[in-house]
C-alpha cells in the first residue's frame, strides 16, 4: 500500500522493543517540509521511549526508498529565509537521528536520491536490495548536497562523496554503495531483505539496552558540531537555489 495523502504519511509500530517507523508520499516517497518535521519529532520521541531498544526506518511501496525533498516546495522558494527553512528540513532529521539514543536500522528497498541518500547515511546500519541504486543529482539544478554531505562522507569517505556528487546524472548501484560502506548487506529480493531486517532487529533488541545506547554514542563521536554545521549548510543551499542558474534549471524540469 502506498499513501495518496498530499503531505505524506508517517506511522510507527512498536512491538517487542522494536519501533518500526514507516514514511510514505505519492511522489516516490519524497518529503514535504511538514513530513520531515514529523519524522524529526518522531526520532526525538523514540529516543526517550523506554519501551524501544532499536528503530527500523523504512518507506512504503516497492520502487523508491526516497526521492529526497519535495520538488514542488523547492520550485516555490523565492527568498533566503524560505530557502534556509526548506533545506533545514533534512538537517533537522539527520541531527535527530544522530542524537537519538537508539540504534537505527535502515531498510532500503529501492532507489534513493538526494536527501534520501542522506537519510540512509544517517542510519547506523543499512540493509538494502540490489534495486537500491543511489544518486546525488543536486549539481544538475545548480545546488549541491551540502546539508547531507557530512552524513554521506562519514559513511563513504571524501572520495565516495566526490564521486557521487560530481557524477550527478548517473546512478551508482547497490553493490557500489555496499563496497563504499553505505550499505552493510545487499539482498536480491524484498522478501530476503525483510527477513534479515527482522532477524537483525530482534537480535539487537535482545541485547543490553545500556550497551546499545553507549554504542550509539561511540558511533557518532565527534559530530556534536553538526547542530550548527548542517544549518549553516542549509543557508548555503538556500542562497544557491535563488540563483539564475537554478531558476532556469528548475523551470526546464517543471516543463
């Protein structure tokens, strides 16, 4: 089932100390600002929920994990304040994932673009299918993946980030993403993926919750400055989106 709601959907199901957070949007699981804010708040809430030991992040449908931020909202940006607010959406989610006391498993069943790659990179462990290709296409519309770059670089290094960003019009396949360290494991089918997500999350939920919390802190060591860094990056993107180049590129996409 995929949602038809214009602002998308977000559901959390908690069972056996595992919280499964599922998001969806009719436009390839892209994120309007309202849905990003809801997701950030959900991670904050789950961080403080004693009934939760581990979180699974997934999206609806078969083909797309996440198409990044809402294209309609991007096109409507007409001043710096609005631009900064728009790009702060993914900054706030990544920071919420970083600060969340619970380990987050990403279940990536399909293609992911832009902010969606940032979302996968901000998970602590990602399982994917071989259909889960990735692309950072921001250069093609005159901006860059500045907000998500720290999260992506943390997983795949500067070389991987450069390769993804500069080759902006081409997809990298799931095995490339695994080789670079974005995905931990890649499966042929969605059924295999779901089975492994279930096995891993149940194992993690059976471990000492305090050990999991301490491990989460260890994994995100030296990222405390991201609170301000990602918002600064959002301002950079907000400026670029107002450029003549980007306005022209977006008008071509709209047509």
